[in-house]
C-alpha cells in the first residue's frame, strides 16, 4: 500500500469487461512529506476520490482484487481517501 495524490482523470470510452461504472484517475505517489515519490500512473477508483485528494493505493493483484466481486485487469487501485496522517512515530 502507498500514498498518492490524485492529479487528473482519464476518460475511456472503451474499457475491459466489468470496468463500466469505475472511474479512472491519474495518481502521483508521494512520500510522508507530500512530495512526489514516483511516476504518475492510472488507478481505478473504488473509494470515490477526487482531484487533489490524498489517497491510499494498492498495486498488482491486490488492485485487481479491490474491485470484487469482479476480477478486473488493473495494476493500481485507489482504496481509501486519507483524512489525516501522523508520521511522528519512532521512525518518523
């Protein structure tokens, strides 16, 4: 799981079967300071996020499983919208 910021949307008139009704968003992975920490990529949105939101994402098989009951061929999924994050623990 990783943090990302929603930076855009994707419009696709043709999608894989079972993707109808799922929004595609462009996310940019971020570190705990909110700075870019990876390349922007497309993620399927199961949390109803919006542009500018800080979100939690999963990749690989977990992303495909996040769209249950259907197994959709995706590499990344937005699974939550972050309200706040505290990094002041022992490693922060």
